[in-house]
C-alpha cells in the first residue's frame, strides 16, 4: 500500500513509519521540522520536508492509498497562549491536507486525536461515548478535525479513523522521545536523573487521587504504532472509527517518578509546586472498543516496560 505519514520526524510518527516500512508498505514521510528531529527522517522511505497544509506540494506527491496524519503542534499550555497558531496549524492545515488527498483519490485516513478532547472528566475509565469537552485550544483543535472527518465520511469522500491517544510513552532504540520543548514527565524525569536539571517539578500534590498527584494512562509508542497499522487495515471494511488508545490502567506522577528512580538507579530531587491550570486530575481510557474492533492488544504498556524502554533510548540522545 502507498502510505503518506505526516509528522514522520516526530516521536510517534517516526516509530509508526518504521513499522509501516518493516511491513513492506511504500511510505512517504512529510514533516516541516517545526518540532520534529531531522535524525528521525525515515530509513527505507521517501522523506519530504514541507508543510502538510501545502496543497500543491501534497498533490505533487501523487496518489496515496492511505494517510496517517500525526503532524500537529502538541502543547496544550502553549495553545492557551497562542490559540490562533493551533487552529491554523492543527485545523486549517489538516483540512488543506484532506483537500489535496481527496482530490488525488486517497481511500483511508488515520488521524492522531487525543484524550484532550474529553477535558476534565470525573468518572474513570473514559469511553468513547463520553461527551467531549475540550479544555484547551489544543484539545478543541483535535475535536474540530474529528468533526470535519465525520462529515467527510458521511459524504463518502474517504474512510477515516480518529485515534484518541492517552499518554504516549516508552520508545524504540531508534526513536527516543524528545519533544521541543519537552513537556512529558518521563523524559523530563530522565533529565533530572542525569543531572541535566536541578530537580523535577511536579504540578500539584493535592488532587483528589490516591496519592494527591495526577493520574495518567501511559501507552507504549510501539503499541500505538501497531494500532495505526490495524486501523488502516480495519478501514477496508469500515467507513469510520473513533477509538481510545490507552491501557485502562492509571499511574500517578509519584508512581512514575518512583519507577524512573528504580529503572535508572539514580535519585533526584522532586519539588511539588502549584497545580498547572487545565490539568485534569485523572485521564484513564476504556480501551474495549479498540480491543474489539481492531483486535488491538497493548502488550508493551506495563509501566516498568515503558520506563525501561524509554531509558534505554534516552541514553542514545545527543544533547
Ligand atoms: N505524545 C502524546 O502523548 C500524544 C497524546 C495524544 C495525541 N498526540 C498526537 O500525536 C501526534 C504526534 O505527537 P508526537 O508526540 O509524536 O509529537 P511530535 O511533536 O514529536 O511530532 C509532531 C510532528 O509534526 C510535525 N509538524 C507539526 N506541524 C506540521 C505541519 N503543519 N506540517 C508538517 N509537519 C508538521 C513536527 O515537526 C513534528 O515532527 C500529534 O498530532 C499529537 O497531537 C500525542
């Protein structure tokens, strides 16, 4: 199958591109490197540096059977300061990409959505029937693309899957997690363990959770990559899918930090500071639908595996 991967130089995009190549697909990666790493340019695939919202560029790449659309700005806090950037990059560019792809006859589209579409929910786990209520322009941008896709599917323009990831984590050796700026707990904790930060700041220890810190559902990036391949396959016989990708198991910030200390064998200072606006107390997925409709089985997402794999990859990074 000929597959376009946008955001192929990013964390999840590069891991998924490697899997698609390994499975024998003819892959083209597209990334404007706004936050991706040039080192992530795929091996065994074509790679184009450019914007996914550049209609002429995307059309010039020819017909694709499927597109996996990872490209986005991803930091909710930044989206509160610069909502216009997020709506322009994440929403307008997505629809320009879709316009280019539909006119060149794409059949299947897999979209990186997020648990941020749910906002702050009280009852866990969260299933896909839950009313969406994004609390940031980032989350809203994801929901807006989902809604547009629902119309494209309804009108028979293409088949689409919106995959709502919870917290992507872990790594393969070839593709360590490194965002710019880094906002995710595990790589930041590694930097503290390596002495690259004075201490690790944790936002809030007075949440209504068992140990007072936020609870998140961490899912290994290799399990996420599997789900994308399965979603492309499922779209052969289904027109539209909206699925959570998480494990159903929550880990608190304290539990993650203890695991990082155990795996790295290093101690570091942890400072608990004020809550950060917009952070929900907990976000844990019900993944029943992905298990049943994709036969997806996240086998690498135990916290110990996630942290061990991420640590092995993190040590290969050149800072
Ligand atoms: N990391 C997570 O925990 C998580 C959770 C939920 C959803 N997501 C979604 O998954 C996707 C991938 O996330 P990631 O963690 O790999 O982030 P990332 O920042 O590593 O990757 C995003 C990539 O998209 C590229 N990009 C951004 N805008 C672009 C544009 N207009 N044209 C071309 N390339 C562009 C960036 O250069 C980067 O390489 C994003 O859509 C994100 O919103 C991530």
